[in-house]
């Protein structure tokens, strides 16, 4: 799987959430992940809850 991330945003997300973007992206491969539509008013967004390769959720 290939993904790209803005380095500054990736650093900010790591500091805020404690999970690196590279690890979080592995949740996309979780066959048991739950995907829900977000209720964002201005754009179509989805929320995925899954387990990463390291077992974080």
C-alpha cells in the first residue's frame, strides 16, 4: 500500500494522537475495520476504526 503525508502534519498528528501516520495507515488493511460516514457538514468524510499492525486501535 502506498500513501503520502505532509511531514509537518504527520509530526503534528504524532504529537497530538501518539500514533505515527505510517502506523495508522496500516489500519486500512484490517479486514475487521469498521467504516462509518462522518457527519461533517461541509465535505464527505469517513471514519475508520481498526487495528494497526502493532495492535494499536
